[in-house]
C-alpha cells in the first residue's frame, strides 16, 4: 500500500499542516505503508524533519507568484497556480498511482484536485472550514464545528465521505501515552506555557511575555518558538533576564503541555494538543482560519478566546491572567479533556489501511 502527501510548511503558514500529515504518516508507517511526501521549498520549511524520520520527500521549487483562494494564508504563501502545482505534483508521482493521496493545503482546491484525481486511486482532503469546493473521495476536518455536518455537503461530491470533528484529530502517539499517565491538575496559575506557532507569530510571543511579566504570579514560564521566528534573539534575551525557560523547535511539546497549568497560544492545530491533555488556554487569533474555531471553543467553555492579535496589548494578557480563577480552570480542563481522546490518528490510519471509512 502506498500513500502520498501533498503538504507545505513555511515561515508564514507555520507547521500545522505538515505536522498533522506527519502524524498520520507515522501511524501508517507502523502498519508497513509506503510513504511519499511532495513539498514545496518555501522559506522556513520543515522538510528536514520529514527526512529525519527517513520518509521519502520530493521537493518542488519555491514559487513567487501568489493567488487568492479565499483563505488567510493562501495570499502570502501560495506556491504556484493550482494548474502548475498539479503538473509538478503529477510529475513527482513518477507515473506511480498511489492507493491514497492526502492533500492538506489551503491554496490547493477543486481545480488542483480535478487534475490530480486520474493519477491516484483515492483522494482525501484535510481541511479546516467549509467555505470552498472540493472534488475528493474523502474529506477530514478535525475541528470542533457544530455546523460542519450541515455545511460541508454543499462543497463536496455526493459520493464524498466526511470525517468530521475532534474524534478524528491527528495527534502524535506521545499525546496518547502521556494522556494515560496524566497527573491531576491543581487549577492554579503557577506554571505558564507560551506558544503561538512554529512560524512567524507577528510579535505575539513578546507581547504575551510582557503580559505574563506584568501578571507576576507565575513561578515558572516556558516559552516555545519555532526556529524561523524573527524575534528569537529578543525572546532569548528576555527569557534570560526573567529566568524563564526558552525552547526552540521542540519535539517534547506533550511533556510541556502536561506540566503546565495554563497556556497562552494561537488558535491553530495546537488547540487539539492542549485539549487532549486537558490544558486550559488563553487563545489569540493569528489568522482568519483560526477565528471560527476559537469562537466555537470559547462558546463551549473549552478555551478563553482573547480575540485577534492586532487588538491585543500586554495589559490584555495581564488582565486575562488575573481574571482566571480555580473553578474556571477546572471547568475548561475537564471540557477540553473530554473533547479530544488522542486516538484520532490511529483511528484514521486504521480506516485508510483497511479502506473501510464510514459512509457519510
């Protein structure tokens, strides 16, 4: 069995798409599946991470042209026209027809999918919000969206099978293992984790750090960034001054999440990592695609949504920290823990491997 992934990572789009594909790939690899990644050589990519895992990667050149497909990061990170990308992806397949092609990319939609479909046996799309058309056999959206089941059918073929909700959240097996050994939380804000994205956080880490400093009650603060964060020199300096812990491009995030009392972070895929380990969160929206997820989780009492980063100051983080009480922390933690069971990657891998995905 062979599965191909078409996914990118970069400074501006971050690592979330690639990490969830890597997570699914590792679950498939344990079942002996042959894997192949097709990635564009964007600035700040994580292609070497795939190579470190010994996965086969075909690198296609970076492309300067941009296009708009209705999502926040497509206008600044799109790799090429959909037609051009499809042509390069087909060439990368080298006339081999994989059993599955998994595409996780906001800039690649129905035009790309229609060109690629004759060259693959089955096509599965990973997406995050129902606002664009697809031509695929299966669509997976792991996000918490009460309206997803009603909205997606208008954007996919009638024969498309839908895998919707946190039941299918793609998390590394480390989260499942740590979840099983998780110690009870004390519901006090003594240890704070700050992590927004592995890409460019638009200066939000420094802003949040100042807010935590003003709060003044945290006994330990862990600050996590990606290697491509342009503010890293200043963040390192600030951590040294405050005797805080600085972490860059870590592979032990489950441990940090398990040990924290509260996280200040972005509204991307890390939402589900935090939920799986029951970590309460103050969430800042950094991109358009994060907004509906953050709003839905806030309405359900699972996170505190602070709103868009552009409207926040350090004093807003300070105020949010001071307003949290033990009861609210306990409620967020319990609801988050119930939402994500950390078995999604195994669940999806088993379905793909057996080719028995549920009917719509």
